[in-house]
C-alpha cells in the first residue's frame, strides 16, 4: 500500500482577526526555542498560481496554554534557522539549488 501524503495544515488568526491557512513543512527545536517552516495553503488554484512560493519561518511560543507564532526579529538567528531549514527541506524534497549560470 502506498503512503498517502497528509499535510499538517494550520489555521492562524492574525491580530486583525483574519484567518490564514498554512501547510507546515518542517519544525526545529533547539535547547531554547522552537521554529516552524510554513507555506500558504490555498483551496483556489488561481491563488496557488499567484503565490510566490516563499517559505515562512516563525518562532513558536506557548503562553497560557495557547500557541503563538512570532517573526524572528534577530537577523543572525533568522539566517541560522533558515539555513538549517533549507538544508533539511532540500534533502526531504530532493531539491537541487545549483546555479544555472
């Protein structure tokens, strides 16, 4: 039997009350923090075609029993975490990022 792909779909409500739907691609835990790599998820194929495909990397925090996602403010921290996700996702999805030059 072939393994079915079951994406981890998250619905996130922003500060304005607007809901956004994302697919979680990967997560990383360090000694001090947790991070997730997300991409927008769309029901409409037109929206999917218009999306730029940019990976969204956020920090995860638990507060009063609720989970919150925060942008990574520190550039060095973001670069380090983004590099780890890039390597992991290249292996997972067999992506080759060689230069076309």
